[in-house]
């Protein structure tokens, strides 16, 4: 037979095990706003945020990105595009990690936002 006390204890345990109900609404740390030149000079593994344009599809998941001053190769998985059509005239914000491959430095895109 369940008593009120048992019900209260079970309710308290269920509430404590549930995820937090609040959502943070302040600014987030996404990496400093950077330029392509900063990415070319950054250490491998650095995280940064860039704004600019995806200008060309190179092959598979690789594209050419420019901030208006310099260009760099970026790898954007199809899951990051999320089915959104993006053209060379659409300004985007990329959250990236600087990486190096066989043919040089590139940016691995973790998130893409259309501005």
C-alpha cells in the first residue's frame, strides 16, 4: 500500500532525475569572430567563427569559402546543411575547427547559420 510519504519521495526522486527545466538565454562561447586569414594562421585544432560566402562546390563535402578578403577550403557534412539550399549570394556564419589534410589546411564546419 502506497502512502503519501512514499508518493512524495518517489515524486521528488523523479523530479531530481529529470533534465533541467531552465534554458540559458545569454551569449554563448562559439569561438572568437575571425577572418580567413586568422584561420590560415591559427594552430591546428583551434575553434573559430567566420562569416562570409560559400562560393564553389569542389567535391564531395568540400567547398570554397571566402570572407571577402581571402579564401579557404571547408568541409561541410550534409548533416550540417540540413537540407537548406544555400547559394553563393547567401551570407553564412560558420563555426569551424582548423584542420590539415594531405593538400593543406582546411576548416571542418560544425555548424552553419544563414544570416
